[in-house]
């Protein structure tokens, strides 16, 4: 049961038939890991906090720079030189102090313990980090929701290859031998804030959906039956177009074959 403060805070979510009080209780009991506290990680952490996801860990070892401020909306000029992970945690706790939000000021690597998380949210702009997140998520049978944004484009996908053998993993779609030398990031080619915010909004929507699916909540509802798993969502800012395409498992994939 939600307390009076929670009933008021989440009132606009509780009145939705897709969520109601039971769905909100699921969110409050859930634990997610956000990899990256930059342009994608900022709004993703903020939207997760606003929605009431009860435990949020934010992993990033980077510090805030002036060039971050066009898209990393939790930071200000007063935060320059400080830890992204810590300041993003502070911002989110100021928004919703009843949650458990932790900063992890370390680089995400293949030794990172992910077994306790319900969902892994990849908000990194480093392709090697994405490969590592994919490998760990597959091995630990975790749902990975991976987002990326660069220049005027963004993409989003949900990977559940560790849970379902017929579904692809990240490396099925982006083979390591083809993409390891094309690690372009925002610093090199640019990005505008509205693109990262849009992709992050979609990422958190998928997080709520997948948490409900994991808890077998409203299994027949259209919201929970329309998982993004097995699809890739592409956003083109120039054309203002969002396209969803089917993606298939690579039977020769080094991770999930």
C-alpha cells in the first residue's frame, strides 16, 4: 500500500489504468542501474526518479565540463569540475528524496556486479562500454535497454537475449569486428540536448514497461504486450521521423549464439 505522500506525488500516474496503485508499488520496489551520467544519463535518471523507481544506481567516473551543459540538464556552471555521478544523484534526490539513489564514481567494466538489478540502462556514449553492458546483461539474464544519440539522430533497443534464446543481443545488431573502430561520441561530432532528452524519455517509458512485464503485471494490457524487444527504434531529427524496425538474432554472434 502506498502512503499518503506517495498517493499525492504519483496521483497522475495512479489514475492511469495501465499503472494504478499496484503498478506504482512495483516501480517503488524496483532497482535499476544507469550506466553513464551524461547527455542520456541525465534525463534518464531524472525521469526514473520522477516516476518513482525506488532504487537507482548511477555509474560514471567522469567530471562535469562546460561543454556538457547544452544537454546535461541536471548540472550548472557551479558544478564544473565535480563528479557527474554525485551531482546527478543530488539533483534526483532533491526532486524525490524518498528514493534510494546511489552514485558509483567508477568506470563500468566487465567486473561490475549487476546481479541485483532488475533493469540495466545503457546511457553511455562509448561503444566498448555498450559491448560490456551487453555481455554482462546476457550472462546474468538481465534486461538491457540501450540508448544512443549523436548529432541529430538517436536510437533505442531492448535486449533480452539472456532470457529468451530467440531474441538478439546488442552485438547481433552491431558486430564488434565491424563497429569497434567507429567509436564516435558527442565530443567529436556533436549533439543537441532535445535529441538526448527525447531518447531518454523513450528509454524510461520502456523501463516502466519492462518492470511491469517482469512482475507479470497486467499481462493482457496493450502497454505491457508491446515490448520493444526484437526491434530497433530509430529517430531522425531532420525528418522528425521515428521508425521501428525488426531485428533478428545473429546465429554466429560471439555473445548469444
